[in-house]
C-alpha cells in the first residue's frame, strides 16, 4: 500500500490488492489525512464484498452448468 506524500495531501494514492480469488486494483484519491485513515478502516470490508460477489458469481455459474448438464441428461 502506498501512503500519501507528506508534501502533497492532494496526490492520488493507488492501492493494489491481491485477493485470494483474483487480482483487484483499487484506485483512490486521498484529499486529506483523515480520508486516508477512513479508507484504511473500510478497505477490508470492501475487499470482502468484492470476494463475496466473485464467489457468488462462480457459484451461480456452477449451478447453471449443473442444471444444463441435468437437462441434457434427461
């Protein structure tokens, strides 16, 4: 994680997060130090939501494939 430059609080910060499912890149512009701290406090929740959405999509795709296989078997 890259922290904001002390000389320029308006400089954008870039976060690259490697989740267990796939690579996710999150770009955030940090305007004040408080925003930076607030972003850190919600990052883990954001990543969890991304992972949950990916997991749900994979599960739905798998269920769809199973249903299609069952229909073909009939």
